[in-house]
């Protein structure tokens, strides 16, 4: 019985070592590929690159602002670092990731919605984008502080990588195989970090006419605000178009640069909205041009524009 237990223990140890080596290999493949935006940034942008602006935020910012069009209209240089399927905690990680790797920006355009006022400490579906960077303190700390179980699967992947790989097995394992075969493959974004929904239209039955009020921001959004302050980044709060309107409380409005395009497509949702919160590709172009007009009228992001 003793020999059996020893053998069983040895087999378990070997299995643990092998599985962790596989996990390390998967994380390495993803880190050294363009698959997800965090790794794409550090692989394709020279260290110490400076941008006039970055776009940050959830899927409405990811799909709703065309940085190529902004750059063309204003003769400036920006990039979309917004992440789809990611909470504001994840967006804060992305901004920290951007800064930690030596990149700089003058402005951050943060796409917001009513969820900025909600308490958020749950994990969104695409948090695994950052597991290949679990050894970075800003990733580890974010995971550790938000995981409340005794086994912090994401945070403890720093010490036992198989935890994260096993938890996100379908997303990470198959993505790492594709990354190994096609390291330059990008998951739903172009070289400027943009993507768009197709030109399908929102039917009248899909309209969700709601009126939201933003009164304050949650801890994650406050963290983004503080990161910007600490790094001399001017923060622009952008409310992209949607079906329905959003009221910005006067207290929230104080000392913040806010561009509210919520009602831009009111009465024209059938033409420019993919669903009640996302614009289609035609809507993205018109929303981006409207954003540029607002930036010009507010005297923002105009250094190169005025020179030309």
C-alpha cells in the first residue's frame, strides 16, 4: 500500500509538472502572437511610441469609433485599445498594460454607459486575454483583489499556470494552437485596433427606449481616472449613440470633459444601429465624424490639425 501511494504521488507530481509546462507553452504562444490586443500592442508598436489619443471602453467604444477615420480627418495618430466583453476593471488593466510597456498618449477617449455607476467586482467573459501576462503586477493585483474564493484561480495562475488554462480551456487552449500556427492572426480587430458590426439594421421591434442617469463612477472607472491623472493624460468621457438617451448628472459633469452623442441617431435607429446599444458600420462612420466635430469645437486633439 505504501509503494502504491508513493507511485500514485509520483504520477500525480509528473502530471502536475507536465500540465503546467503545457500551460506555460500556451501562454507563451499567446504572448508571442497578435491574437489578442494586449499581446498585439507589445509585438507591433515600438517601445516609447507616443499617441495623440487612445480609445478605451467596452464593446460600444471598440466597435463605435474608427480611429483610422479620426486620424485622417484630424491629421493625428491614435489607436483603439478598447476590449470587447470586458468590464471596466479589464479596461483599467488594459490602460495599465499600455503604460507599463512604455507607450504614451495625450488623451484617452473613454466610451461609457450607465454601467460606470454600477458596482463591478465580477469577472467578464474575456478576462482571459490577460492570463498570459499574469506575471505583471497590475494583472495579478487586479485578479487577486477581485477573486473572493479561497482558491483564486486567475491570480494563482502566476504560480500554477494550469489553473487558468483549465478554467478557460476552450478559449485559451485552442487560441494558443491557432497562435502557434498563425502568430499574426488578430481576433476581430485590424492594425489600428478597430472592428465594426455589419450594415444590418435595427428593426423597430428591437428598439429599447430607455432613459439612464449617470450620477457617479464605480471604483474601476475611478481607477482609470486616477491612472490618467498620474500619467498626465487628459480623459474625455464619450457617450456613444444608442437607442434611448442618457442624462449626465450635474455633479458628475463637474470638472470632466464629456461628449454626449447618445441621441445622435434618434429616429434613425433603423439606418445606423446594429442593435439598441451598438452602431453598424455606417453608424460608426457618422458617429466618428460627429465625434471629430465635437473635438474640434471643444478645442481638443487639434495640435496637428491647426498646424496644417
